[in-house]
């Protein structure tokens, strides 16, 4: 590991030298590439330097303890040795994490799709709650949310919604949200006060660029139709809604949220491209060893990932066995504690798979 880290530090110093000379900035593309590489390396290089210092401090303290020392000074040196040992262990673990292969999609924006599942109108209302929850979380992190398509019910629920979430680290944080979300509560329409269980599914797709997925126009069947939906916005007036069918896969995307047929087409293509990219990623991931398929955040939409229990005020994630008794705050976008725990569990699983922990 240390040999690999030394090579990374050497490369970091090489980039630093190139950037300090200034000539590289005459080529904006080359300088931008170097700056990004430097940024990507900075965390691991800083940790490696701190690790080397902690090791040197440890060796120095050990050397001093092996010589003649007064009792008070020996106690102080022993404290420094204990601290250096802790730092070496902590930084070694941190470096193992930093050297794990990075998810190539972590820096991408997100296409999120939420659909009401089992439970009729109550499931649609829960889907609307989830949309609000993720929108508020995005607001906390200063991400931009743009609704691409929505199919609402008369009572304010959402049958399905597609949205774009743009911002630093959006996919790296939200990728653990894919799956089936279950709610247990008394619906407003329930006169007898019985608790109902319903569900909604969440799909988190990395937003694919045109360079990620090449779509042959000949593979697309594009139909236009008149918009419809709750609220009556420009219903049946213009054929601005778009339905795109990807013939090789049979994948269908509809978009009717904008009055402009051109905008609806662009949005539908954005969703289609991201779905095809996800399919491509799933095909690649299926070739990975069996133990890696079980990691947190597998993204399987049929997998029940979380339960929201209103009578008990709790939210439970079934993948990591974590229960938080702060349902109201959670639904208001306070998701970081849960997402941090999911990310930590994912890192631990990947470390085990890589042989980083025995």
C-alpha cells in the first residue's frame, strides 16, 4: 500500500510543479484536467503525509523510551507514543478507504423517479411525501431540483414523478435511496382509525451524458399526444406531450410537464439516457463477485429498504438495522444521519471485499 501511496504523492508533486510554472494555463483543457487530477489526489496525499509524520513521531518516542529518562519526562513521552500509535492506526484505516476504487458515478447529477406502489391513493400520497422529503434535503445541500415529469392524483398524491437533482455529490449521497419504501400510518380517509401499510418505489439514476450513452435515432419511436392530468393545466389543447419508445429495449418514457413539445422531448431523452445508462451499469455489475452484489445500496427497486412508522414516530432502514426516532424531522429533509450510516456500511463492505479488513 505504501508503495502505491508514494507513487501518488510523487504524481501530486509533479502536477504541483507543472501548475507553478504557468505555461500549462495556455491550454485551458489541459490545465483543467491537471487541476481536477490534483484535487482528486489531494485528500489521499494529505492523509499519507500525516500518516508518515505519525509513524516518525512513533519511532522517535520509542527511541527516547529506550534511553535513560527521568520519570516525569518518561510519562510525557509515553503519552506522545500512545497518541502517535492511535494516529497511525486511524490514518491507516483512512488511507484504506481513500484507496478504494471510486464509484465512477459519484460526481454525477441524479435523475430520481418516485412511484406510488401498493396501497392505492395512500401510496400516491406517500410518494408525494417522499418527493417533498428529497426536495427539502436537496435544499439543505443547496442542490437544484427540476421536475421533469409528474402524474398527480386528484387528492394531491403522485402516481409517478421524475426529477433532476443537480449539485456537488448528489449521486454519491442519494444512491442508497433506491428501493421500496414502506409506510405504516392511519390514512386521512380511514374513518375507523386502522393503520394501513402502503409503499412507494424510488429509483436513483446517475444522469447520463451523451458521451456515456450513444442512442441511434433510428431506434426511437416518438409519439406526441395531448397533455392530461389533475388540475386541468392546458388539458387537451395542444399535442405538446411526448412519448419516446426505445425499440431495442422496449423502454418507454413519457413527458408532459412542459407546454413546449421541444422541452418535453429534451426531458424525456434525459430520462431515457439515464435509464439506459443504469441498465448498462447493472449489466457490468452483474459480472462482479457474489459478495459485492450484497453491498448496501445495491439499487434493487424490489428490495424493501426502509419503513416509515407514523404511530411510533420512527424510520427504520432494513439493510443496516438502523432505527431513528425522529420521523417528522426525517420527512422534513434531515437525512444525513441515515445516509452517513449507509455510506459507512458500504465502505466497510467494500473494505472486506477488497481484503482491507481481515
